[in-house]
C-alpha cells in the first residue's frame, strides 16, 4: 500500500458534529489533524473520552453513524481510510428519521 504524502504535513480538518454528537462534545465544530478519516475519528475519541462508545462497536463504525467528507458519504468513497487534504470537511450525523 502506498501512503499519500502531504507536502504541507498533516492536514488540519474541520469536523462538524450534529445532534447527540454535538451534545457529547459540547461543541459543534472541531479543527483536528489527520491523514485519513479514521485518524481524525481516533483523535477525536482521544480528545473526548467515551466518544468511541458512540462511534464504534467492536472496532467498527456503528451502523447508525453517518459520516460525510465534503458532502459525500464516506461509504461511497474510501470509507474510514479515505485520505484527507487541507481544507476538507467531515460531518458526523446520527441516524435521521422523520415522519
């Protein structure tokens, strides 16, 4: 596997949190470094102990968690291993339902 290198170092990513994720962290937006979506999520989990219990189960992303990279669902691109560039934005949503 060839790792993508960033000429500017590790990119700083804007992460937007919604609903119960925002309530847990007490913030709607975090600026955090990471080379992949997984890196960013792991760093958020270290910064906010217990957050990993909301995002992950047995090392896998919870089925109800929706993560978007620049407006597109990561499931349709590279998943948690999607590479990030400076200026990218991640949005983390809980399940959406309505009636």
